[in-house]
C-alpha cells in the first residue's frame, strides 16, 4: 500500500487508527530508500522529523509502542497522540493531510450520540468501517490520496449508507483501484475477507475507470500460522530477485505493484478474465456502484467433451464379461 501511494518528501501522512504505527514506519522507510537525498536537505529533513507523520489511537499502550517504533526508525518527533477518531470533532484537522494510510477496526458500530457530528453529516450510519471512510474524506486535502483496508461488505453492502459512500467515491472523488485480498490475510486475528481501496480526493469527480486486482497469494500461508512460502528475498511487493511463474503463484504482490503502474496504459486492454483488469465508470454506475471484483470478472468455462453413452455402456459390458470369465476361472481352481 505504501509503494502504491509512493509517499513524497512534501507529503503530510496520517493514520487515524495507527496502532503500533506500522504504516507510518513503512512510509518513512520507503522515503529513506527512494529519496536518498531527503535528509540532506534542511527543509525536507525538518519536515520529515517534525511535520510529516501523524498517528491517532485511543489505546495508550499502542500509543507508547507506536511512538517508540517511530523513534527506533529514526523519526525524532512524530505526532502520535491520543484521539478517538470517530467520536471527536475534526474541524482542526479538516483537509490537513495529503496521504492517508489506514487499516481501521471494523465490524463494530457506534451510537449516534457518540459519533462526531461532522462525520454523520457525510453519511448517517453506525458502522465503524463506513464512518472511517467518511473520516478519511474529511481529513484529506483536495488532491490528497488514500490507501485503506475495508471489509468486503463495504464493496457490495446494500444499505443506503453503503451505496451513498460508494457513489461519493466514484462520482465526487476519483476512485483509482480496488485490490481484493485473500481471506486469510489477517489471520489469526481476523478471518473476514478484505480489500484495499485506493482513491484521490478531488471534490469534483474524475473517476474514468477503476483498476481491479485479485490477490490470491501474498507469500505467506493463509492459515492461522501464516508461515512464509518463499525465501525472505522473494517476499514483499519489491523482492530483491525476480520471481519465477511458480513463485508468482505464491506471491502476487510484485505483479500487483507492476500492473498498478500500468493501470492507465496496458492494463486497460486486459480482458476481464485476467487477474487484473480495468472497468469503465459507466459499467460501475450501471451496477449500482457495486465494487466487488466478482461482479465484473468474466469466467472462462473450459469445454469438456464427454464420451457417447452407448460407448460407455459397451465398455461396461466388456468389463462385466471379463469379470465373469475370471470368476469362472476362480471357481474352477477351487474344485
């Protein structure tokens, strides 16, 4: 997700449900790797240490771990602080960030009285996964981008709140991609099927087509043990050595990242029978803004030729004749 959003030295990055700050750490490491001169520039260095990274959580233990995690990864003064992201008013942080990376808690619900009124103004719902999507739209600057994990229900839910948010993403913002994840990606902590939504806040639309990718394997077993299926240099979205076709079957992430870069070019021509493909906005509107990959994927059914029934019956009769002959021979041996 960090590689797909490609953080820049001027970005202001936020994770409103940061936990141990894993996304922020990954973003910092990405910048160190891809912007080697970043910390040699006084202005960029000051921004990197003091203004780039912002994380909120309401678990004090997570906040302590997250702060230490950032410090151990060389960020001197990250903004990691206590906040109940769905309950507090966000007027001070409205349109404050250029990049949101998040894996918020979902499958929960809040009472209307305990939910920030500015979020309910975007979408009236009690579901936390929908409220977090409303929060991301609230926090992003125009032109800001987001990569966030949502449960599959967000993609096809039939409630008014589900449909309203999907319509907003497609019609009022720029929905870039839907990346379907394997159902065991978050085991043993959660078995629910999830997807990554990538979108850009524009407040004026801009969705032309949406890129879909079906991640079937991420390099780790999809059971509760989550053991690596490949050597360490073959794991992750940017392996240090090229993957063979057999290794790709165990780790789709490098292919997903490479094809993401081609989403506005070669990917548009790929048939919908492939692992990744693009869907025009008009097709999504026609499907009531349903964003589930299987709604648009076309299955190829292999034609199988069956033998004629009379031929099969003739073979069975021949087998039966052979069995009877061998039974007769056995009876003769017993006399």
